[in-house]
C-alpha cells in the first residue's frame, strides 16, 4: 500500500533531510506544504507541492483530511496549525478510512533550565517515565502544542507520536537548509566576536543527536503508528538523543579548530555574562538533559552517529556555510 504523506518543513533542515529519505522509497506519496517564496526550491523534486502558509488553516485542514500521514517538522510552537492538522486527520480517519497518523516534532527546550550558563540541578528526563513526561509544566516551551497532540491521540481522533530531539547536528541532505541552529549559533557568534564565547561558567549541558538518526526515528515512528491499535497519549512521546555536550568543552574544541583556520583571533574561548550581546543564543545558556529509552525499546532505534567522532568536520562544515554571511 502507498500512503499519502503531508509534510511540513520540507525546505527546512530536519524536514528536508526527511524528505530526501521519503523520496527514496515508493511506500509514500509525499505532498510538501511550502510558502510561495520557497516553491521553486522543490520544483525538481519527486514530491508534490501544496503552496500554503501556516495561517491558511482551512487549506491545511482539507489537505490533512486527504492524507494518511502528516509530519510536522516545521514548527513546534503553532497551536492553531496543530489543531487544523489534527482536525483534518481525524476527518480523514473517520470519514474516509485514512490512517490518521501524525508525527509531530517537538524539542528539548521543553525541559530546559533557566538560562544561567551553568549546570543546573534539573531532572534528566526519561521518556519511559510516563508520570514525569505528563508532569511537565504547561508553561514550558512547546508544551501546549504537545498537549494538543497527545489529547487528539488519547481521545482516539488520530494516532500520534511526538519526537523530541536535543540539539540536532550533522549535514542535512535536504534541498535548501543543510545546517541547524544551536551549534551554528556558537560558530556564528565566534566569527562575529573574533573569539569563541560561552555564557557564564559554560558548565551547562545539552543532549544532542545527529540529523540522520532523528530521521531514522521519524521513519520508525511512522510505521509504529500505522500498526498501533490503542490510544497512547504521551506513551508515544520519544526523546531523541545520542550523547551530551558541555558548552565550555564544545567552545574550547571549536575555538581551537577555528583559530587554526584563522577565523578567530584566539584559540581559547572566553566567558561573557549571560545577558551580554556577545553571548550565544538562549539554548546555549541553559541545561537540557534526557534519555531516549522509549525509542530504543519500542522502535528498535539504534543511533549511529557520535558527535565526538565527527566534531572537527561538524565545526568546519558550519564554518564553511557561515563564513560568507
């Protein structure tokens, strides 16, 4: 059977890399939702194109009703878009016997600490601890959207999963954006300041995961949802992580690499106040730690790419992409 997929984020970093993998198989008939100004990016791709903004909710709802599977890799923070996707999938599932599957990409800013630039005594979240996941504060970033996804699944309207990655790294294989945000922000800030900087003590820690490993989880989640028979709510919430990094350690290694290329003036990073305009972006000032135990156990997910094995290549790839900005 060929499943109809509605993909959000096809010109983005993660969504574009996922699109490349979806196009390698004949299992999926993909339609990508893009804004008018990005339509040309997908002209030569296998995917069909739906030109729509995320504010065109009626169009989104109709397209979702015609799909078996919707994948939102575009935004973790648009509640009205999420509701429109859910309504459409629910209609397609009940009226047209569509699969009614949603794979929604969240992010581990959901569980981050305050931006202090030091290691905070916050929980290391385990996605197999359902009470812990259900107990995340409604005020957390992304949370209201995750709650809507879980509600629609729990009430049997759709079959949904939430993928919640840490910092995603690695070269993307999509048609437009091939680097992510948090690591490039550290490099960009270093280039701007002529020296690598970290916020506060730099002892704060984040989980990370390679983009191809996240895509593998997304693909496995699709198949798992298609086979699911019971509502799950947050029991299909999956962290994606394959290691952690301390910001000071990252910046120390990064500074040495960039200095060797003549991109910065000093091989040693320097601390700046959290509130300084020379400080890196918000996620690089906080702590966010998690275990991706559920995906390993339920989906057979086995991440392969270790940051420490490809660190220099990662920094140089980002530097190459940014140096002409």
